C-alpha cells in the first residue's frame, strides 16, 4: 500500500532563555554537512532533557531553524552556525519552521485521551432498556395466564 503523506509548513518565533546547559538542543546541517538533500539549512537534531528548549516545549527535533536573533542561517558552515548559537547571548530569539503532518480522512472532534470507538454506555444503555422492557412484558404476560 503506497499512501501519500501531506505536510504543512508552519513558522514560529520562539524566545528561549539560556540555562546552565545552554539552550538545550543540538543542531545538524550547514553548507558543509547537509542534513537534508539539497538543503543546507540548520536543523534541530536533539532536545536535551530539562534544557531550556525542553522546558519551553515548542522546539522539536527535526525543526528547521531559520534565524537566530534576526540573523539568517542560510549558507552557513556548520561550525559558523554553532558559533552563532554559542554567542547569541542570554535571551535568544529563534525563527523556526515546523513541518506538521496533515491528517487525511474525515475530520471530527475528538478530545484528548478520548477513544475513537463508540462509548460503551451508548451500547449498554439501550441493551439494558430493552432487557427491562422484555422482563416487564414477560411478567405481565405470566399474570394473565
């Protein structure tokens, strides 16, 4: 089965405050180390547990970082990008591109943690009601004999 997966690209501005372990993520990419074929962009390869990025929660592994404090990351060597992050200061503004998978098929509201199957109450209540009606009918019929 060969299914087509659709993506939507979303950009977001993320402001992080440098913590004891830096910004809390690792990067890959650059003109000398392309992570994605035909793309010399800088990508998040790892989010460090309890780091600034993990605590903020918006930056994800695989995100493309477009700029740091307004400085475009296009056409940079990997080490130049690393140096830019290291020298970005205490408060760092990142322009990030998220690649989100689009849901295919019918779209309906489903709450968090809510199963997609029919709730058991919708089955049990009618079954219980029919059982009660049948029991009442049997009891009534017996009294007439």
